[in-house]
């Protein structure tokens, strides 16, 4: 029995038009074998399903997940509100030390604070997993996997549009 299989996931909702949006993606380079399919799935969905123009998708990388909040903040501030949403992508895999717990907690809070303080949707594309297998399945690699990068694209477009109405 596959204990990873549950009823989790976003309900299919309204189909949003992302053709007028500018989206920034900041991804970590740690665990690149997982980051790559997540990033590809995310961009593919933004372009093919939501009509976001390739020229309006800005992709930057940082060394690891720890650096995600700082660089997302830089882009939001230096971009002077020109990004309708920022997607932070990282993969944290639990090891034998407390490293995972410290980074995971801090990065999560920092991304949430950044989003609420700047009124810019910051999409939480950080996987916090116990092992490589869990990470790969969530990047759509392997049987029964699902690419969470696609869900982050959907969240970015929906929140980008919803926020645009108010700002
Ligand atoms: C150091 C480190 C470790 C051990 N594990 C990960 C990880 O699983 N995922 C990740 O994104 N980054 C990891 N890093 C790197 C840190 O996030 C950070 O880049 C460095 O500590 C430099 O600040």
C-alpha cells in the first residue's frame, strides 16, 4: 500500500489568465536533481496553461534554501512592485543533524513575513522532506509522483491576479 497517496491537493478552480502578469522565480541550487524538474514543471504550467509570457518570467538562482527569503526580498524591493508574484523554490532533505529543522523553520517564517509585509504573493515552493524518494516523487519523478512545481505556478497566477485587483 502506498502511504504517500492521500486526498491532498488543490481543488481545480477558476482558470485564470496570466498573460498580463510578471512572475519572478527564485530557486536554490541544492538538490539540483529535484530542483530542475520542479522548475521545469512550474515554468511549463505558467506558459502553457496560464499564458504567462516567457519574457515576463524572471528566473534567478541562489546557493541554497537559506538564501531564498533574502533574494526574494531583493527582487521585490528592487523591482518596485513590478512582480505580481514571486515563487521561491527549494528542496530541504532531512539529514542526521538539526540543520534541516533550523533552516526549514526560518525559511518558512521569513517567506511568510516577506509576503505579508510587502503585499506581494510569495509562493512557498519549498519541499521539506525526509528522504530523496519523497523529494523526487513531489517533483513528478517516479511512478505515482506529482510535480508540485505545477501547483506553485497555479498559486502564483491566482494570487498575482487577486492581489493586482487591490494594489
Ligand atoms: C548546507 C545545506 C544543507 C546541509 N542542506 C541543504 C538542503 O537540503 N537544501 C538546501 O536548499 N540547502 C541546503 N544547505 C545549504 C544552505 O541552504 C545554505 O545555502 C548554506 O548554508 C549557505 O548559507
